[in-house]
């Protein structure tokens, strides 16, 4: 039986009069690959912000690796995020004045210690060793996203969290990124991906559908 | 276990941000460099003004008159001691004067023997019709005797230590003149090289070389007074006077207060003006850096949000931005020091007609000031980092 890595208990998030998430209950085991889908305004981003320790719920609790993070302050959330979460963004968000390898080393630097050799190995795993000394502007969208994945993985996070990771990629690069997710999943990495793209959503082991801030479907796709 | 160095990577990030984003930061560097240029230039001028202005004031005549104590005269040895005591680097001119009564056409006049070269340095404001040289005739005398440039005139007098004989009232003019040419008397024909107009007492004197006068009157060097033009403000002049009184007791120095006080007043006002401009420039630089840093933080919201999303604490992101500020201050400050020297040199050459010395101490001082200004101006913009929420800024589209 896999260890429970994430648990959302009766989680709600309210912005003024808007209830972005309403009484969400969700469990994710270590090594799971979960996709979160739903139309715009369904609460996907709010959910990923809560799981990624970038926000706290209005009510309920978010338990990450056994720790209830819903009552933590901003500084504490930053530390937890640094140690346990690897973030992948739709717009890559690479630092424009740092090379690919330096962008990976930034995550090491904030976590503990920059190590170029290890950063190069991470780039090699996503097939970008040869492009390590290039600036983001010299890389294609797919290459930038692979740097972003290498950066997210460099500190061995407990959860790899993707917010529309293929949203800005063409079909070919989308395929490359999905293949990387497949390999990571096979290596036991826990992956949670928010996506609009059914092709990306469908390859996950489990898919949940959000509508109006509520989980309306939870599909086990590994069967 | 990771092998690496946090400091090295920090420097790499800070320098990378400046070097690879140079076009964005050029305005900030320019603002700092211009500020540093004006600051270091004005400070250079501030410290150079006393000397430059002191030299300018020296063109208004001697500022220290040295007299012998009692009835004694000043010997060449004492003059040389005085020169050594004051120091040649401070002396613009030092002219000894020996006054002697002579007769021209049986009328008494005063001839002043002096070092004409030094007198010229002391008194560049004298208007000389003709040229400086042996001999100069005061405008008043030239008018009375109807002397023009190149004219010769005869001076007569009693040699040093000899008794003058009164003109015999029952003798003719020719007989009196013959008597004046006797052994105890001297006479010499002088040529008018220049006519002196000063609007002062000098117009009633004849000026000649002191050594020639000594030879003519048959005596060794004995000066009645020494006029000194010294580069010094009122306090320095007072210190020099005290030193002279202490070390050469046979002399009594008298500072020309009118000149030294005017010099101090003008100097004080000029220095206050320079100080005021410097403060204004520093404030303007600070405002420029502040607005540039504000724009920089706003422009880099995503990058800052990303760093925070990756786990960077506020203080770590802030330290990077301050690091960039420090580096900007160093680059702008360092370039400003050298541009400032060039600026001060041009000002000095145009205003005072003289170059200035490079103040090496200005390099660390200017850099330190501009690093401090940049850091101070960055405090509010950098604190904006705390208001940046990664979840809001990095939201996908």
C-alpha cells in the first residue's frame, strides 16, 4: 500500500462572495499521476495554488506529507514549497539572464547548494545537455519547458506540480513532455497536472474533473 | 552531497543580471555615473578652490609685509631664512625693498631698490606703460619731470654712511651741482623702461634693481621691508606670522588683513555654493536611482515571483536586488570619479586657467557614497518584493 502524500479535507477557498473551491476532499498517494481538468473558472488554479503551498484554504485542511499546511504562515509555506514541491509553469518562467544550467542551479541555490554537475545531469535526463549554456531566448518553447522540468525535479520534490505544462507547446513538444512525465511516473515520482488538454489529462493514472469549485468526477484511468 | 559555492552563484546571478540586462540598466548606471561625475568633480573643485582662489587673490598684491624690528635693516641672510621658513611652494613672490632719497634736477625723490622679477610676481595688477625692467618710473614722477619711455634722467645722492652737504645758498646752481658730484656722493643716469600706474603711492616712486642701487650707494644688501605674496588663508597666514616671530625674532610680520579677509569671505561663499550643489545633485541622483529601481522591480515581478515560488525567502531575493544596487553603485561611482576629474579639470582650466591634481582618496570615497546612495534609494523599491505573491503573478493564461 502506497503512502498517502497529500490529503485535502473539506477544503474551501472563498474570495469575497466567490467560492472558488467548495468542500473538496481528495487523497493522493506517493507515486500517483493525477490530472485535474475542468473548464475555466472551475477552481483548477486555486487548487494547484493550495497544493503548491502558494495559498492557504479559507476552511478545511491541506495535509502534505503528514503536515497540515493550512495554518502555516508565508515564510513557513515558502520553506515547505522549497523542500517538497517541484513547479512546472505554462509559461516556463525561466530567468532570462541565466543560462539553462544556471536556471536549474537557481532552484538548488534556494534549496541548499548550487551544484553544476548535478544540474547538468538533470538537463541530460530531459535531453538538453547540449543546450545547457544557452540563454532562454536561444531555446525553443519545448526546450524551455524541459529546462523548467529539470529545475522542478532538481531538489527531488515529493510532488511534481504542473500548471498547464503543455499549454504553450506544439504537438511534438507536448509529446516529449508527456513522455518525460511517463518516465518520471515509472520512477515513482508523484505528478499532479492541471490541464485543459484532454490528451495530457487522459494519459494520467487518475483524472479528476472540477466544476464550479467542486469535484464532479474522479476517474481511475489505470484500469 | 552537493558541491558548490553559494557566494559564487550569488555573484554570478547578480553580475549576470547586470551584464545580460545592460541595456535595461544603462539609465540607472548613467544616473549614478552623472551624479558621481558631478559629485567627484565638485569635491575636487571644493578642495582645490582654496589654492586656486588663493593664487587668484595673489594678483591683488602682497598679503604679508615683513619689517625689521627697531632701526635694524634686513640682511640677505635673514631674507633667505625667511624664504626657507615659509617654503618656496607657498611663495608666489617675495620682493625686498630698499628706499633711498635721491635728487633729480635738485628735487628730492624716493628710489626703491627691489628684486624687479619678484615685484612683478607680487604686483601683477600694476599697469606698466612700456615693460617691466630697470628702471621703472611712477606715473606722477614721469608727469612732473616730463619723462617718456626711453628717456634718460640723472639721479644723485649721498653714499651710504656719508654726510650730505647742504646746498650753499650763496653758490650758483652749477657750483652746487659740481659739489654734489664729489666723492661722498653718487650719481647715475637711468633710462625709463616703464611707467608705473597703480592709482596708489607707487606712482610717486622710482623702481630699480636693488643690487644696482646697493652698488651705487656703496653698501651691502639692506632691505627696509619685504613684501610677500603667499598662498594662504587668514589662519595659515597668522600661523606663518607667529612662526616668523618665533624663529626670526629680528623680523616683525604684518598680515594684510583686508586681502586675507576678503579671500576668506569669497572662499567661504564659494565652498558653501559647491556644497549646496553637491547636496542637490546627491538628492537628484537618489531620486533617479529610486525611480529606476522601482521600474526594475515592477518589470521583474515575474522573475521575483518565480524565485519566491522556487522557495526563495524575501530576504534572499532582496539581497540579490541590493547586490545589484551595490554593483551599480560601484560601476557608476567608479566611472564618475574619472569623468568627474575630467570635469573638474576643464572647469579649473576655464575658470582659473590652471590644472588640478587628482585626489586619489576620491576613488574609494565616491564609490562608497554612491553605493550607499544606491542602496538607500533601493530600500523602498526592494521592499516591494514582499508584496509580490507568486500565485497571483505566475498565474497561467
